[in-house]
C-alpha cells in the first residue's frame, strides 16, 4: 500500500456520461497530481493541486475538471465521456525521498472503460 | 522542449545480464530526474532519482548515469532478475517554489528478464 488511495478501482460507463474519480494523498502531502495513462500516449500529466489551489495544468481536456478539498483529497471529474477517454487514471502525491529530493507516490489507479 | 524521449520501447535480457534504458531531454532547466518502475495493475513506483549536479548514483543493482552536456541519462540494472520484469519510465521535472513541478515522463520501456 503506497498510502495514496484511489477509488473506484474500476469504472465502466457509457459514452456521454460523467464520472468522478477520487484520490486521498499520503498523510502530510500537500500536492496532488493527476495523470492519464494510455497504451499509445504513456503517462500524460493532467493537472496539479497544491494545498487546495490549482498549481499547473497539462494536457487536460475542457470536459475534465478537478479540485482539491480542505482535507486535501482530490476529485477528477470527467464529463461527456468518449470512447477515447478509456484509460488508467493515476493520482500521485509528493513524498520526501531519501536524499532530500521529492518524488511522487502513485496510487493504484482507476481503470476507466467507456463503452 | 518539454519532451523526454526514452528508448528502447522493449528490452529482453537474460537473467544475470545488464539492462540499459536511455533517456534524452531538451529543457536544460530540468533539475530532477527520477526513474519509475511499474508492474501490471499497479501504479508506478519511484526507483531511483538524480539531480544534475551528480554524474552517477547507485542504489543496489540500480545505477543512474547522467550526462548533463549531452542532456541524456540512463538506467542500468546489473545482474537483472526475472522479478525486474516490469515497465520502466524515466522522467524529468522542474522544482520551483516549495512544491515540485509536474513530472514529464518518457513513454516507457517494457523489460523482460528471461530465466
């Protein structure tokens, strides 16, 4: 268990629908990052939150949005879903790595299948 | 300029051999270079990381070699074992402020170690 909790683990939904993915970061970690992993695109950065504020945006579609709540958990909202949105969605939070660098700790991901 | 290029896409190595995975980057402002290991069904896990002021870092059987002038870095896995079979991702990021910037990942290398 990495300490980053993602729910649900699997999600199957129809095109046009909206889903919410949830992430609880490691205790004490203030930053949450969302990544999308697909076979052809690898790990694509979507968005980062730091202590409740949006910090950076990557290749996130306008149909997608996220927020980080006061208790530091984060939610990724995906709407008007298309077949191409089927992917693994990972959440990560920053962790102190031995040597003083900051590394990500990833959750186990949510596998989204759009049918 | 934000890309990290990783090669090879896949690698087959005999047990006991050396696995070598290479990455190249363009943005000279990157200052943190981690490697992640991902097993099927799991999130990526931090393996080892390096800062550009160091040319080599070794942890057990894993070594990062870093060539700042060539903007390249590589992962060497010595005495490769079947348990090392996984997908490996290199990454790079900028550290700014008090929060680490988002990681830019390479597309991954699928390593298979044959017994």
